């Protein structure tokens, strides 16, 4: 009787432990399934983020393409009640910080000719183009999207810190080059900026609304 009772008790303990082990295995499997599900969701989220970034970059590229005939002129004095279609020499006081003037040309090659001429004559002033008042420098630049303006500003600020002597824009694209490098490096987005010039301090806005 005692032997039978001990045997029964041992089987009961074994069965109890086997049941507990099975429960633990089931719980472990459930956790593993949940983890795999989370990994799958994270992969899907990462894929969606990549798709969004790609679409935003394409949108920015198309917007930049739409500006290919435009130039931005900085340094032109701003007067009250002026008409930019016909620039004259009013007597009104000019604003302290004039806003850039945007000009849209009929052909892209004309824009390129103006940009090239402005680089040849670097010290162009308001007096040289017939505007009165105190002479101030006038700059001609390619028109950039809001995203590219921020990207170019960040690239220009960080290029010298990272050993890049040159940073410029050509046809809406941003380039940097070391003095001893033969070929420039293209910066298309924040990923390129971080890989080439190191981590950036501020995030480039992803809003591609035309400014």
C-alpha cells in the first residue's frame, strides 16, 4: 500500500511538473510568436517610411525641375508701392533687408547665361544695374525648393568643418568637394548629408510646399 501510494504520488508530481513545463513552453512559444509579429510590423513600418521618403524625394525633384527657368536675385532694394515688372528709381526709402526677387525666364539657357555672367562679375552692385541709393552687392542664384534650400544651407555650414572646401548648386543639385578630390559628391537628402559630412544638428524639413 505504501509503495503504491508513493508511486502514485511520484506520478502525480511528475505529471504536475510536465503540465507546468508544457505551460511554460506554450507561453514561450506565444512570446516568440508575438516577437515575430512585432518584428514583422517593424519591418512593414520601416518599409513604409522608406517608401514615404522615396516619394517625398521624388516630389522634391519634380518641384525643383519646375524651377529650372527661375533665378533668385538678392540685394535689390525694396521700395513701397514698387512694380517689379517695371523697375524704376523711386525716392522712397528702401527696406533694411529686402526680400529676394524671383525672375522666371522663358528658356533655361538664358537663366544659365545670367548665372554664368554673375559669377564672372562677382562684385556686381545695385549701382551697376542703374539703381540709386547706397550701392550694395547683388547676387544671382538658382531658385531652390524649400527642402533644397535647407539642405544647401546645412551642407554649406558643415562642409568646411568636414574638410570640404567647395559647396555649390548646379541645376538644382547640391555638390561638395575636397580641394584634392577630382570628382564632387552629390548630396540628395539628409542621408547623403550625414554619410558625407557627418551627423547633422537639425532635421531637414520634409514639407515640399513651394515657397
